[in-house]
């Protein structure tokens, strides 16, 4: 995504010229599944870091932009 004139993802995360900004989305089937699953995701990631099966992510985690959304219209 090219930088915008006023605001954009690259500007929001202060990306360097050699960096690429990516976006992703996870859609959970329900809030109950989300609430039960997210702690398991965190636990699995921490276990992977501790036992060496998961490397550190190839990005600067301090610049992650996260959000949660509610469905307004499901057509």
C-alpha cells in the first residue's frame, strides 16, 4: 500500500523504506469461541517461544495495530 497524503498504514506504524506493511484478519464464529480460543492462542505462542519451536516474529511487535470489530451488516 503506498503511503497516503494525510494518513495511511505505513505512516501509522512509521515504516522504513525497506519495510512492507501487511494486514490480516481473523474471523471467529462467535464471541464465545473467541473468548475461549484467544487465551489458548497466547499460551501456545508462549510455549513455542519457550521450547524453541516458534521463533521470534519477523516484525517489531510494538508497532502492531490491533482492533476488534462488531458486524454491523451481514448480507
